[in-house]
C-alpha cells in the first residue's frame, strides 16, 4: 500500500451509503444511521449548533454557555413530566456524557435513549427542535437557570489548565473562554438577540444513530424541524491556533498525577476529502505506530518498566498534534 500510494489517483471520498443524510428547506442538515445489526444498542441523538464562545463580543461573554443552561431548565414543548422522564432516561450510565458541551466554535446537545423507545425518540426530537428556535428567554427564565445546577460542560473540560492556556498563546480563542460566566447585570433581551442571531437552522446538524426506521425518523425530522425560522446573516468566526514555537517549556498543572515528558509535532491540518489525503494520513499513522514500538522495545531492554509510554494524535482547530 505504501509503495503504491504515490500512484493512486486522488478520488473524492464518498459517504458510507448506510448513512442517510439530507438538508431541510430551512438549511438544517441531518444524518441518520440505522443499525439493525446492533438491536440492543441505545439510540444516540446529537444536535450540533455552529456557535460557541468565539461568536461572543466582550459584553456577550457567557451567552453561549447560558443558553443551554436555560434550555435544560425548560420542558422544550413537552409537559413537565415528559421532559423530566426524557432526561432521566436520556443518559447512558455506562458511558455518561454531559447533556450539553459548549466549546469555542460549537454547542453540542447529547441524548442517549433506551432502544425500542420510539416514543422517547419523538419526544427528544420535539425537545431539540424547541431548543433550536423556541426558547423562552426572559429575566425570570434566566434567573431560574442561573440558580439551578450547571449541567453544561465545556470543551476542553478545564479551560484554565496550564498547558491549554499555553497552547492558546497568539490565538483569538484566548479571549473567548466557553466557561466564562455572564457579566452582571444580566440583560435577558441581549441574550435573546444573540440566540436569534446564532441559533439558526442553517447552522445546525442533527444526527440520529440506532436500531431505528431510518425513513420514519427522516420524516419526523422534516416535520419537527422544518418549521424552524431564521438564517445566518453573519458567518461564525473560524477558530485557529498559532503554530507551536520550537522551544522547550515547563508547565505546572494539576491535570496529571505523574510528571510527563512530551515531544510534540505540530503541523497544519486540512480535512481529509479525497483518497490521496487519506493515504497520506495512513502513512503517517503507520510511522507513528512504528516509532512507538521502537521506543517501547528500547525501554523494555533497559528495564524501564515504570515509564508509561503513549502516542497520541489529535486535530485542534486546523492544527494536527502528534505527541
């Protein structure tokens, strides 16, 4: 494979045909994957909104975190008992996820439903559609949300952690912390205006995966989300990180229990959209794996058994980090 990689024509990658996808007339994108081969799996529902703390001005700090907090204290078009039951059952005890995760460029709503519960799936779609365009934002609902437990997580989980703050140097992200609290006094009308500006259906993607009737779910999505109004007038800022400087640094942090030595390769990243790029990624992955095993063998030869060795590769805002 490696030998022939340079001679492979760069063909555009095609989506797995098992994934059904479409775009509603109002611009909302949806993806549905039916998994009848895994009937006992839970039904996973995600709503991703293309907005986060990077869209906030200084006076709007905390708005992107406050909106899902408000959503979690409302019944979302359901009666109170239905909403309570939905959230009690929409949580996977084996693989718990926060109900909402807010980051710099996105807000992700998560529901994990028991299998064979089409009634709950219908309620989940109703709730998320309500979140998407029908929230009640008033001084009373804002105060109620702020006085309730904050169930909204951020990515990264600790935005103040030493390494992360170092990595943000030179980036616009540094002044847009998704964990930032609301400025006082709180103006509900300004939160409402922010919500209407950024929570538009053409900036949302809904994903449903599980042992479901894909056609029926697609029809439900069209019926439930098709009435949402609004259109983006302003594109959301694209988050970027500055290249890492080629220097050694020492960072104090409580995020690890043992001292850690890391060597990091920092390179630009472009999304993989065609076959040649995918092959280059596989080559790099094989090279990382070979380097890992070589170092592991050397450590074993030297009886360095207490050293935990790990290789990681992740993409952070158009930068690829291998370490």
